[in-house]
């Protein structure tokens, strides 16, 4: 998956899409190290939901996945979460028009360890750059993906950064060299040394998933409460992936981790995402044969309904409303008038 994104107006500080021709010229199989591969390219996408849909589609494939990112990181001043700016992103609309970094972590962290590599060439705004001074945990993608990146500080006023680090990867691939990712990272970093002021270079550190005997919940909650929402989402997604592998998608173990991710989305201030996950949990529980008045089913739909009421983006609320209403009609819950209240708000 090749994703290059930057705002279309004055907020653009990186010519992210300039690297796409070089990456597109690399034979797809070289990118993944396989005999054949499929390339999904997104150039300056407009909508974060579109990016999430495409990301989910590629992440669902069990084969090797390489994600190449070029773009700008901005910090949401309200929640202090990093976002990847998209074409329509402005300072005032960041929360609605940019891709939250922890969405990447949540989708990629659910994949089997060793199957996912992310290579990123990013320019950070001043707030993100300041936070990165304390360490790269702000951009944590979880224990599964191998993450190689160059992050540069914001360019001088009026300047436009270029994705030279990612372009160096493309040149090395096009040379025919079948080098390990770690070697490619080191060579690309060397080739671009001195081209930007003091970049931050990130290479993966192996973080194993804890053994099924240890309880991961306290560590996940601690990360979320400390504002490390990407880390919390990625670790929860990794445990969900393990539950899916061991017990299957229609299992109590798997649906539990879906519900954990739903609550993490709530803590991260993502009510629409939380609503989606609670509805997914309700669907699985009903598929397991639980009755519509089962406490866990009712709780899932009640929480989805509550999160939907917190969605302040009318477009997202309208998209989720009919799905929620269909569940509400099947699972009216213990509070009288829930269906009527939902119908009134939708109208």
C-alpha cells in the first residue's frame, strides 16, 4: 500500500506525492519479496474513512504487507493525538479530515507478527516534534509491524520538504538489490544524511506479545490513560489477533478484545469508531446464539447508542444511524423509549 498525503492549500509543507512515481516503478514483487504482489496506491486522499476502508482491505490479506507512507504529522490540540494530514486537512478541521495515527496502529497491529512492514517519510509539526523529543512512543504501531521511518522537523517558513528517504528506498529497490529491510533503512538514512536538520530515524525493536497467562489489561489501560492511545490500540489489536488465531472469529475470546478496542476508542475521544466496534461486538454475540435480552448483548448496543450520541460529525452520525437503528429494533434494551429517542435524533 502506497499512501502519500498532504493538505492541498497553504498547510502543505511536504511534497508527499512526489515519491509515488519512483515507488510505482518498482516491480510489486520486489516490494514484498514475493513472486507477485498487488499494489494499492492512494495519492492525496480526501477522507480518512476512505483511507481506513482501503487499509482494512489490505490488512485483511494474510500475506506479507508493506505500507509506504509519505506525509505530514499534526497534533490534535484537544486530545494530543498525532494525525496524518490529508488533502482537506486544515488546523481547524484536523480531527475530522486527517487520519488518526492510532487507526493505523489498530488495523496493522491486528496482523500476525512478522507479516507487516511500514516505511514512512514524515514531516512533523512543531507540537509533534516536541513530543517526539521524549521518545518515539507517540508513533507506536504495536508489537507486530516492523516500523522504519525518518521524521523531520517542520521546514522553515515557506519551505517544502521532499520525501528523499522514501525515494532512496525506491532507488535501492529499482537497482535490483534484494536487501533486508534493516539494511535498506541504514542505506537510505546514509544517502539522505545532511539533507534535513537533525531528522529522527526509527527502526523496529522486537516487542513480543506477552504470554496468554499474563494479564495485559492493566498495561493497556495505563497506556490509554497516559494518552498513548496508539500504543494501547495496537497492543489490544495484537491480542485480538491472537484470540482470532486460537479461537476463531466467532468466539468469546475474540469478541472480548473487540469490546476492549471499543472502550479504548471511547477513551481516545473517537465515538464513531467506538460505536462501530460496539456494534461489531453485538453482531458477534448474536451470532454466537446469545439472546437479544442477554446482558452482554444489551450492554454492547447500549454503549454503541451512547457513543453514537457523542458523534458531532453529522455525516458520520448519519452513516451509522441506520445500522444502529436496526440493532436497536432487535435489542431495545432495558430503558424504555430508546428506539423512539434514536429515531427522533436521526430525523
